[in-house]
C-alpha cells in the first residue's frame, strides 16, 4: 500500500506542475496582451488621448478582485493540499464542499473562486 500512496503523491505533483505551467502561460499571455494595449495609449499621451484615461479607470475596479479560471483555482488548491506533506488536504476538501454543492470544484460557481482562493490561502500551520 505504501507504493500506491507514493505513486498517488507523484501523480498529484505532476498534475499540480501542469496546472502551474498552464497558469504561468495564461499570466504571460495576459501580461503581453495588456502591454500591447498600453503602447498606443503611451504614444498618444502627448496628443491628449481622452480614451486612454477612461480605459485605465475601467480596469481599476476589475483589478480590485482577481479573476481566476477553474484551472487556476485547481492548481492553487492542489498546491495547498500537498503543502506540508498533505497536511491541508482535508481542509481544502472541506472548503470545496463549502463553496460547491457536490463537493467537487466543478460544482463551485466561478463567482465564488476569489473567496475560495482567499480562504484556502489563509490555511496555515498554527
């Protein structure tokens, strides 16, 4: 039974690495996509670009609450569950059940992702 537990942990780590890689790719894409949008506004800065200010103002409220995809949340929860030798696995499962009716991340509504991540990140040794 020890080999199966070890294999399970290795597979969990592999899944976590893949999810982290996907999240990193999305973050890089977002970074470069936003950088391309900002470049024209900077060029027009000397010519009084009224729309540039409005775009920046509309982005501010969205930045207040981070947006997460299901894959992002899955990666964060997997990382937390495997942290400290799997110490938080039970707590993470309880959080998913709290936010989703079926006890699975697919049952958690997307609008609950920020609260779920915030609570999961608050889990600490203590």
